[in-house]
């Protein structure tokens, strides 16, 4: 899908405030800003969360999808974040609601990916205890990894449909997220981009597995019963975030936040 990519105003850090990031071939400036965070000592992966929310906190529009609250500025950054990741981690419900299909790196961002020594293809890992895979991800030449449990009722079917190496069993009855990340790392997928949904992101934050959060604030009010960017029935221990940078276009704010416990450093 072709979209016009807008310039982005830099609000933070202060020493760069007032400058603008115009679209450019290969997006070197955005690659530098959104270099994936470095793994913490003792961790096999580094995890970046990416979410969007309205001014009143909803991570969805009235149609139940995040696409209805985003815009071209968010899209410009989103495509770079995907290009620097090895794998996108997403809950099955979100993949179904948002209509996920096999992922592709935009042609203009592939050279920078190759220069970092990353594989040309961006992988998708789907978290589902039930084993339900959205139809758009079946019957393709690039099936997703499916992260599930030993108790999954479709375990044997998934292995037959996708291939045994594409089914990652992590946990007995509930998905063990640290084990899931270790399984991805064992396949060389160490740069993880977690795209939600809110409940999966909450579980990752609760387990102290998220190194940084990229949160876009959309200049919309929607009210309604939509989920928040981080959503759970119970409180989590507050995690302090430190602003790394803040960009702006047409009322939309794009923040990158280091979470306490992470290094806040980036690898190329």
C-alpha cells in the first residue's frame, strides 16, 4: 500500500528540537533513531513494544482496529521499526482483527537491513493457547511461527500444517513468554517487535520482558469500551519510562520510551 510519507518534527531530545526529518531514500535518520534496543545481560532477546492510543487512551477505533486511529506519520515510523526487527510478536486475536498476512520488508529499507546482517525476510510469531491461526496466515509459502502450549488442542494439526519447526511449545497450560522468547532466539530471532494486542503487551510488561515502548498518541477522542494500550484486570507494578525521543506531525505524537530495567542503548 503506497502512502505519502510526511516530514516529522523533532520535539525531543532538546538539543535537536526544532529540526525536521524529511522522508529520504532508505530512511537513515529514522534507522538511527529507531535502532533496536540492546539485549540486557542474561537475556536472549530484546523486546520493543509498539502501540498507538488516542488522546483518551483507546488502542482501537470504533471498528475495533488500530488502523482506524493511525495515520501517515505513524505509518512512516512503523515501517522502519519492522525493518529493524527480526520477528514481530503478536497475539492471535490482534492478528485476526487487524487482518495480518505474511510480512514483507519495504524495498527501500532492505539495504540497511542487509548491512546489519539480518535475514531478508521479517518473521511473524503468533501467540495462541488455542492454536487458532487466522486464515490469512495459512496456506502461504511463509507460515508464521505459532507460540502455543503443550495443552493446545490443535498441536498435532499445527505441526502438520505449518511444519514442526514452526510450532513453538512454551508452557503446559498457559504460554510461558520467557520460554517463548528463548525459543525465538534459538532460531536467530533476537530483535523482537511486540505489536500487541494490549493483553499480550501487558503480560510482557508484567514479566519485565519489554525493554522499550514506542507509543504513538493519535489526536482523536473516541470514548467507548475500547482496550487501552496496556490492558489488564489487575494492577501491575508501576514501570518508570524515560523519554528517548518525541516526534510530531499534524497533531500526532510519536514517542520512544526506555523502560526501567532496560539498558536504553541500541545496537545497529
